[in-house]
């Protein structure tokens, strides 16, 4: 992983970059390593230091984050970078208490950064570690109610030294061997002490409370394209879903289909297909309407972005899905 320092290098005195560790942990929140790698490289190449990131334009950072999801993380990334750069002299706090005072840094992230970047004794409890603890100690109480029990068990297994190496190793154990399905118990380095293995329950743990059924919301997007190729986009409010991101003008997203009123008069074409997307708490179904307007068209919604400046990859995934439906027709 591009943000890691190998154990041998750490023993030789090579310290992890707290900026890299912090950024990787923010990106990895509810996101896989495979999805994060390219974004991490892109961000650290474009903004090599926390000072560089702090000085970046909000729109540039949000565009670079597009597609990674959970966009509040990107806004907190900027807020945190600016606190560190402008109020803390570019130096990250080295302990959990100090780290948790930063925007967007909670108990898990503070423990991970303190442990991995600063080799502090801290209990890192992500989904992988929860799974390892539940199986190793045969905890049948379901998540999330068992979280604090698992945290206490994880704290009791901390070593006396090399806290950063241990934290990364136990997360890797859960990610590669003690996996959610078909755990590779036969090659696990902890197989002798694991209680779930002899009980034949490894694959059943951790148990989880049933998830609530996700509701479905509906809405409409309006894609206006000028004859010169410019597209009409608007920036969503900073607060709320997809906050601060560019997107197509449209209706609210509601459980009851909202009133479809185009933002302005034009010859709108209703597409036969919907754009569908699933967020953490709901499914979304978007009706799509498109129109081609004259180059001198005047509107008071959003802003036309010239074809030379428009990159669909700067849009969040759901907005890319809308464009994918429209693009073959223009």
C-alpha cells in the first residue's frame, strides 16, 4: 500500500508520514483499499504536503474526490488540513486526544493515526479487527451492541512495543485470512488460541443485528446542453448529501415522487431509462430529461461549463450515471 512503511524500514528508523497516514485513513472510511489506492496517489502527487492541500481550492479537491463517495470526508479533509497547516504549524498531534480535536477525526481514525504514524499504544478497531476479536474470543453477541466488548478485548491484546506494526498486522489478518466468508483458518497464525475454530463457528461470526430495509427515493435530473457543447451544472449546497459537488439541476429526492417542474422552459426530452444508485441509507431512482439550447440561452439556474472545461470524472458517481444515459443521444 503506497501509504505504508515496511516493518523492516520502521525498525531502521524510517518513520511514516503522518500526512499520508491521516489521508489514507480518511479515504479508507467505509471504502476498500482497492478503491482508495489511485485516489491516494493522485492526491499526494497533486498536494504533496498538508500545507499544499490546505491552500487548494475547494472545487479542485471536491473534483479530485469525485467517485470516491461519502463526500463529507472531502470537506472534512480540507477543514482538517487547514487547521493543521494554519493553527498547528503543519504538525499533526501525536496522541488520540489531540487528533480527535481535528475536523473529521473520530475514535477509530485517531487511534489509527496515533498508532501507525506515531507508534503510540492505541486500540484500532475497524471491521476487520472486530471480526478477528469476535472469532478469537467466541463472542456471539451481535454487532453493533458488542462493539465495546470487542474494543476491550482488542485493548487487552495490545503488545508492549511496535504498536503501529501490530495495528496494521491485525487489520491485515482480518482483511486477508480471517475474512468475512470462507476464513482461511488453516493458515492463520492465531489458530491455536482461536475459540471459534474448534467450535466450528468462525464463518458465523461476528453476528449482526438485522439491517433496516432501505427506502427508495425518486427525483428528476435536467441535463441542458448548449449547441457549442457546454453543459449546465450547479454546485450542491455544502451541507447535505453530495455537499459541495457539481451536479445536474433537478428536483428534491423524496420517497413520494416530487413534482417534475423543469428549471426553465425548453424542449425537454424524457429518457426511457432511469439512473439508479444506492446510498448508505436509501436507494435512488432518477428520471432524466435533456434539452439542447442555443448558445445565447439565458438562465438563472447553475452555470454553463464549456466543453473544454467539462470532465464527467469531476462529477459524483450518481451524476456520471445520468450523463451516461444522456451522452448517446447528443
